């Protein structure tokens, strides 16, 4: 009886591992945006927090260098936070929400 229970746990762990691998692949494909300055700076990252693109409105190019750097940094931070949120949502869908603060490498 104990052996059957362990077998089920092992199967469930294997299924969860497969689902987690699929989520990793899905995260590579999704695009998540962050912006600053009312949208004059836009940064797009994938769910793995790899920067895909940066769009800078021409109007901001006349501003001081430091201001532009701050706007870019703010947009990157927002995109990364949005990517974290999306990855967490996707993980909760696998785990049923039982591990909300569970940090997994690669997520």
C-alpha cells in the first residue's frame, strides 16, 4: 500500500516537471512590455527576462542624457517586474497556487 502511494507521488512529480519545462518554453515565447515617461520609452522582454527590443520616441532624444538613462532604466525595471509577475502566474497555474513564493531556478 505504501509503495503505491509513493508511485503516485513520483508520477505526479514527473508530470509537474514536464509542465514546468513547458512553462519554461512558453516563457521564452511571450513578450511583456514595460514603459516610462508616459510611453515615450518602451522595453519589451520575454518571460525569461531577456530584452527583445527598446523603443525610444524621437521627442525624448532632445532631453539630457541622464534623464534619458533614467527613463530607460525605469522602463526596463517595469518590464522585468511584469515578467516576474507573468512567470509567477504561470507557475501558480501548474502548482495550483500552493507555492506562491517558491523560487525556481530559471523562472
